[in-house]
């Protein structure tokens, strides 16, 4: 049985006066029905651009999907016209954007914003769309939805606006939801509520979800599998529990070491990843992470490693992946 979503060798570039920015450079992965997949990495590694590519939302110019396939339900969405893509976007593939205040239209009330999608994709009349919108708001935990549906985005808190965005994403019963940093602008308590809500709703409706985040704690709790991205490429992928137990790329080890832990003494120093990500206009030869890597060898400067199997369902793009694993975390603890 084919995956619900299959991305093959996706490359998305931005053409600027300084040069070509290879924001997504040969990314491949798949997503099964009902699965939650985490897409993890620092800012600028290509996470959001890859998600926008799936939805065909890359602004052209300056951006362009220059190569690859995006097979959704067996159909390559890159071969569809924009009119055909609009029938998929929102109805079968939905997106929860990073900042709900800029994603919602400030001059339209919720009834118009939720109802538009329902009328377009489900053929409802205005009254049916209003009633369905009220039920959606109630389902995502917004109190007194009959009254609040007539209100505007500025009358809601950040957490409530994000709940509205989730309601919009779920409104047409999509097969896939892409959540791009859905809790970035929220405080910690509200983050947990939003994530629990999303996980519960995806399980209830059997929706597959891609969670884009830099927070490894989010992935550990909510994602079945994860892809670690760096410099526009996936450098490690596998089941979340396996990667946490047995990281096989120095970048993944660095991300894990920079997360605060409750099981260590309070004064234990975090170990940040030194240096900066490479310039995507001029990515260095060899391994892009080499300049920041404690395990780099001469080969890393000349040859670029590809994703290779290191365990069942676990892949890493590192020449020294066999030398890493749980002992790598212990090694850094001793430094």
C-alpha cells in the first residue's frame, strides 16, 4: 500500500541578487495515514519552505520548485494547475500557520472566515456554514461559540486565535494537516493545551499530521517519526523513540544536548551547538555541518555523506554514524 504522501527529491530555490538560495535541496520522505511526522531543525534549515512547497504556496518570483515529486494520494501535485490545486488546498491538505494573527484576516469576523471554506469546498449555504462553524469552534475548545463567531481576530487571545486556525484546518475533514511551528508565539501552558488538542483531534478524525518545530520536546511527545533537517537537507530520520535513544548524527546529538533536562542536577550546563548554519547561497563542499562538528574528519571536508541505514528504519547522513549513538551523549556529558 502506497503512503498517503510521498516527497521525492524535492528542491526549492530562491533566486536573489546575491545568488541562488537552495532552501530545500533534495528532500525525500513519506507520510502514512493517521501518522504524525516531526520536521525538526534550526531556523533557516528549510522546514517551512518544504511545507509551503507541499501546498504550492512558494511565491514566484523569487522562489521556484525546480525539481522533485510530491505524490498525494498517488497524484503529483506539482503537475496540477493552480485551479486544480485550490480544490486540494484546504479540502484535502490544510495548514496551521506559525502566527495566527497574521494568518487571519483582521477585517473579517470568524463567521465569514470559517464559512468561506465550508461554502467553497462543501457546497454549504450561509446558514449551514454558520452552524458548522459554531460546532467547529466548540470542538476546539472556544467557549460561547454562538456569540464569539461574530467577533474579529483582535478580540481573541493568541491561544484562542490558534484554536480558530485549527478549526479552519479541520473544517473540511482533510487527509493531511501541516502545523508550522503552531505554538511559537504562545506561553508554555497554552502550548501544551494546543498540542494536546491537535493530537486528540488528529486521532479522532484519523488525520495525518506534519509538525514543524525546533522543539525536540514537542517531537518526543507527539510525533511517531521525525526528520532532522540541516542546510536544506534531511540528515537523520527514523522513529522518534529510536532517535532519542540512539542518535547517529552529530547535529542530532547537539540538539539533544541543548535541551534542558529535569533528570540532571539543576546547575548542569547546557551544551549549545557552536557556530552558525552555513550560507545557503554558498554551501561548503563536503558535509555542511563540518565546521560545527566535534567528530569531523578529513573526509567530511571533501565528500558529502548521503542518508544510509544505521538500523531498521533509521537513517543518518554522516561518515562517522557508526561511532555515534548513546555513547555520544555520554561523551559530551564528560566534556
